[in-house]
C-alpha cells in the first residue's frame, strides 16, 4: 500500500505541475493499483474529489 501511495503522490505532483493530464493520472492510478493489489473501490484509493482549486464550487479568493 505504501508504494502505491508514494507512486500516486508523485503522479499527483505531476498533475499539479501540468506535466500529465487528468486522463493520464487516472491511467497511472489504474496501473499502479493493479501492480500493488489495491482495489480502487475501497476508501484507500487516492482519488480526491477535487484536483485543482478551479474545480471547486467556491472561489478560493472569496472572503467569508
């Protein structure tokens, strides 16, 4: 599990930097999960609901 999480942390950093696309991230996720025996339907998957600030429903610069 730790190697899967390490690999996906690196993939997330690459996604955040624009090195890979979301589609490529998901492909990496499936490959790494299979390689490390992780069931992506379980809670342990590293699939955040929101990847980037712009994908949320509340602007990050909005004051509350």
